[in-house]
């Protein structure tokens, strides 16, 4: 297959949102890196603020509510996932964590994942490594080496001048593209693939 499915999950609460902006930049960097490998990308962006009530209802009932069935299918069926959250009190947002909780422990096994986060100051950037990365490692995801934190000053070009935001985004997108391109399993296995057909069942009667 020459087409890869990329899903970007943005947990930004505002509109416009710097979290969504970072998700879009990471998606573009990944798409560009895949194009360099003669691969096209189908990108779908999920804004959790738009399905926040469905996330809570799913947690309460144990069954996908509203649009959650469609969203879960897209996320768990992706060839690569970009997950971006704002940081509150030095960790991911409650909405982001609730969404991850309804995914299930095995849903992201071996799926390439690129992590991103936004916050006010660079001093919170380590939350990506001590908070988000362990969360997705627990889910057995294949997390890329480079994670991207964008502080307020980064958007104004006044942040890290040694390793500026555009360079970090480009590197992270390239790393995700490499994992996605090399991934042999480009979709979830069909749970009913081995089920006998109706004709087979009739013959066994």
C-alpha cells in the first residue's frame, strides 16, 4: 500500500488552539516525510473538545456513546498516531487522559505514536518524558524518540534558538514517518476473519 492513515488527536480546549496548531504542524511534517518516501498520507484530526461529552458518557456506560465508536475505530485503525495535549499542573489534561482510558489497554499495541504538548513555559517540557511517554509505553505503543513541546515563546520565534520549534517538528515528523513507512501491519486485524461462514455452519448441522 502507498497510502498511510495518520490520525492526530488534539486535546486543546480553546478555539483557536495552540494545541491544534501543533497537531497540524506535526501532521504536515509527517505527510512531507512520507511523501519523500513516495507514500501518501490520509490525515484525520480529532478534536477532543468536540466529543468531550461522548468521552464521559462512554466512561460512565462502558459502551461507545455518540461519535465515540467512529473516533475509536479511526484511532485504533491508524497506521500512525499523533497525540497532542495541553499541560495543566505539570501533566496531560483530564480530557486527554479520559480519552486514553476509553481506548483500552491493547488498542495501540505496536502503533507508531508521536507525542506533543503545549504549555506556557519551557520548564514544563519534561512532562512529555515523565508523564506522557510512560502512559503510551504502558499501552505498548511504539513511541518515537523525539517528542515536541511548544511553549508560548516558541510560536513567536523567541523560544529555544539552539533547537527551534520548526526543527523539532521536522525531526519528529520524520521519525514518525519512518516507523509508519516500515510498518507491515497497516490496519487492525478483522476479529471475524476466522469465523466460519453461514454455509459452513449449515454443513456442520
